[in-house]
C-alpha cells in the first residue's frame, strides 16, 4: 500500500521502501524512518533506528498517547535523538526526531 501511494504521488523512483523485518535490515542507511507503533515497541526499536539512520536523518514516530510522551523522551535522548517537533490530535501524539 505504501509503495502504491508513493507511485501515485510521483515518488516511486525517489523513495526506497523495504518490507523486510526490521531486525534483518542493513546498509544502506536511511535518511528517514517512519513508524506508527505503540510505546513498548518504539522504546525497544529506538536504538535500532539510530543504527539504521544517517547522522542527522529524521524519524517520524506516531502511535502513542499524549500521556505517554513524557516517558518516551528518555528513550529518545538515550540514543542521542532530539525531538524537533511534536503534535497531538484526539489524544494521539506524533514526533519528528533528528537522529544523532
């Protein structure tokens, strides 16, 4: 579905998309990681995001409640990420994070 959306919007040849299990991914490094996951999963994967992202790359993370944001900040900071932007709607949160 993501691949079809990229193509429909003219980005089919400009974006690489992988459907491989996250644990199996390796080089090349990504400029952008998008994740819509719940906090227990995100907290575990932040370290892997950092490993797979170019320095200064971005992560867009969603899938957490506004009340869960505070507890997640520590996990982002632990891997050297910086939350650049945050928003919430209908009690759900979203962040733009710059990778270390």
